[in-house]
């Protein structure tokens, strides 16, 4: 079994020790390093090339700045923000910095492992309250947007886009649509090329503006 390589970045040693013990009880996860300062997290990410960095926002050196640098210099490394802070304050900044996941420390026992597995497969993870916030922010911004008169996507591409925007991993979307994960990745690439989009945030905005996400759609 290929293990997901994780770097922990948090300035509290007790938190790091607890999270390490919790994660290493999972057979598919290996903690490969720890950092207590933002620049140290960046340096270790560049040196170790972990699959996922668990990033505290408020540690010295700014977790958000470290996230931006890691995403800019470590193409295959995903970042999950791990924080006590209310998502209403930091979520959108975290997404804009390049984070693929946002987990509250209070929900670590239920959400952290799920988030790590999701982002390691190229997906995303947001808590239910965080997802609501993203949807509300983009819907509020739609009032000033101009809808595209003709949707260039096929029906199948729209189905794939909807699941990607909802945070499904390639494997989960493939199972839902009865496709192979490779086919889903091919569709994802084609969709982004057709629409001229470059990240999942833009895909979410497009899906919302074209009414591909509904209130009852849940992951």
C-alpha cells in the first residue's frame, strides 16, 4: 500500500504530537516531518515533497503565507488548513492561498483523515459550514457577473464538473458516474481547457453561475 506522506506544521508541540499519533494509527498515512514556523514548513515541503501539509494558520511566519509559497514551489503538494479559527474569517483567504482543505481542530477526529485522503487524490475537503460559506460568497458575487449565453460543455462534462465542484475526488466521481478515475481526470482537463480556468475555485464559481449546484446536492 502506498502511504500518504504528511508534513505537520503547527507551533504547539503537544498538538503536533497528538496529531502525529492519531494519523500514524492509520495504515495509509505516514508523517514525514514537523515544522513549528512558516518558513520552516516551506523549506521542509521543498525538501521532503510530502503529499499533504497540515497547516496551522496562526503559527509564527503565517500559515497562509507558507501555504502560498508551498503551492507556488511544490506542484504535487496539497495543503489542508488545520485551525481553531472560524471559517467565516479565514476560509476564503485559505482557498485563495491555494489550500485544498479546511478542517477545524475541534473536528479533527471526524474530518482530518478524510480531508487528507481527499486532497491526496486531487480532490478537496471543506466542512459543511465552510462549504455553505463558499456557496454564499459566490452567489453574492453573481449579481455582477454576466452569464455565458452558450454553455460549451457537454452533458457528461457538466456532470463531472458538478461533482468536482462539490469536492468529490476523482475516484468518488468515477464511482458515481460509472467511469474510470483516469476518464474523470481527462474530463477535468478538457473542462478546464474549454473554459480557460486554472483551479478548483474557478470551477466552483463557474458551476454556481451556470446553476450546476443545487441546494440539496451534498457530498
